[in-house]
């Protein structure tokens, strides 16, 4: 960490030297913190390391966000990018929603970056009950409710929640306990097997 | 911890004094260890505390089981008692298997003891990737394969695995991230919603 105070442009992802408290320093800290929590999990991330990586004084993080827990609460993201899911499903005919969502979820199973992020997030949730509940709330508001809004059916929120149970279980069984039937099965086949479940939850008779 | 060396009968659950290395001391240690791992999770359980609770010298645990990891590997149990599941499903007509299994799983959701055990186990799995894989293997051999053996269908192992993804997801969504739609929904209704998914995985056309 240098001590240079040369002004940095917003385009520069990793500025040299301690940043002054400016309009986008807060966002810069949030970006770094999000990466640290994602890669290391909540328990192994430290304000000191985040501060060093962001080239700011740890006190500035406290000033902007408060405690580590409050920082986490503000920057944590659901295990999938909500926009990706919502945008991908927006143009899909209702009777193909199950298959399209199954494709999205099964596609994530073989993505090592996603796997690491999901594992870190689940570790954090399992170790910190209050954070787990907060995470559930975040998933509800950023994924399930927007998904529910797209459904032209009865009981959209219940449908989105049931959908979450199947997709979550698929990822946990594949990613965490690594059931070998799942790790070995052909991806097209897995999509075809799970799609009818998702389709029924999303648009079928309940 | 006393030092009495009075012989203890196998019926006595918590003997007084250090136990000599006898035929059932190993089983006694395993029982205590299983409880410690279940209640505290792998990371918070210690050989010292298990030894104290079992009234044996820590060296005796090492002698019988090796490392803490090896002890865990030997005594860990799947998140549900396999016999309970297998026995409960043994007498059920094939076309009612989905509903009966849904009843069993939903019944566990409101059991605080089960909730604590499941959370501790998931915490252990999330924090220790190799243990997670071992746990998956245990689940496969003690629940999924016996369940598959009961199914008079094609591809029984795949069916049991798909069933595991839905039940696991239901428990994680309810127990860990506590989606409020799941915590509030009427239990009979939740059973009716999930049963068709399990029925299709167990006996339906894939």
C-alpha cells in the first residue's frame, strides 16, 4: 500500500494509494467487500483486509457502513444475479418457463466461480443464523418477488417459493454434498428431469 | 469426573468414573461423539470434551478411532434416521409414496431437535468440503440406495437422488434461510403441494 494521494479516475478499478472519502469511495469499498465475502465467506473476511485491498483506512469503512455485520448486510448479494434470472425469463412463453429456468440453474452447476460463491454464502448462512435469515429475505425481495410479478397466475409468491426449494436443493445436492448421480448425469437430461417440476410450480395447477 | 472403577453394566447410559477399554467402550464413545457432533457441529466439538463426557482418557479415543476427522467419519449419521424413512415407506402403496414421504419431511420441519441437528450438519458440510462429500456418500448408501431398492421402477437410483434434491431444498429453504412463505404455510397444504413432485420422481414417467 503506497501513500500517494494522486487523484484517481472512477474508471480505474484498483487505485494506487489511500483514497480520500469521495462520492464513489463508498461504492468502491462495497465492491471490494462483496468480493471478499464472496470468496472467503463472512467469517474469514476482515475489515482490515478489505480496507487494505480498497486502499482506505479501516476507520473509513466503519464510518460508512458501521460493523462488519452491517457492511455484509449492505453488500451481500443473492447466490445468483437477480437481473440475469428475471431478464432471461421475461421473454419466455409461460409454458416454457420451467425448462428455461432448469437450463439456467443446471448451467450454474458447472460454473466453478458460481460454485465457490454459493459454497461461501451457504457457509456464512450455516454459521450465522441471523445472516441466514437476512439472506433469505434478500432472496425473497430480489428474486422471488420479481419472479412472482412476472407470473400471470394465482398465488405467485407461493409458486416462486416452491420453485426456490427445488432449485436450491439441486444446487446443495450437487455443490455441497456432491451426490454422484447428479455430478455424472448428462446436463440435457437433468434439465429435462427437473423442468416439469419447475413448470408445475410456476404455472401448473397447485 | 470421579475415579471410581466400579464395573458398569451396558444398560447404564452415563457410567461414573473412567471406563476401562472394554468391548463396549468403543460404542459408548461413538454414542457420545455422535451427540457432540450433532449438537455442536464438527468444528466446535473437541476430543477433549467428548472424552470428558464419556469418562475416558482422550488417548483412548485416538487409540480406537484415530483423528477427530476419522472419529467423525465413523460416527456421523445422515440428517434423518434411514430406518425411519425406509420402514415408513415399506408398506405404502406405490402411488401414495410421494404423499407419505412429503408428510415425513414436512413433519421434520417443525421438530426443533431435528432442526438443530440439520443445521449443525449443514454447518459442518459447508465448512469442510471433504466431510460434505463423505456425508453425501453416507446419505447415498444409507438412504438413497435402500429407498431405490424399494422402488419397483426403472432407474431407481436416479429417482432417489431427484427425490433427495427436492426434500433437501425444502429443508434448507425452511430451516436455514427461513423463507417466510414456507414457515407460515399450513402443513397439510405444503404436503399436498410437494407430494406430486416426489411422486413423479419416485414412480412417474421420467
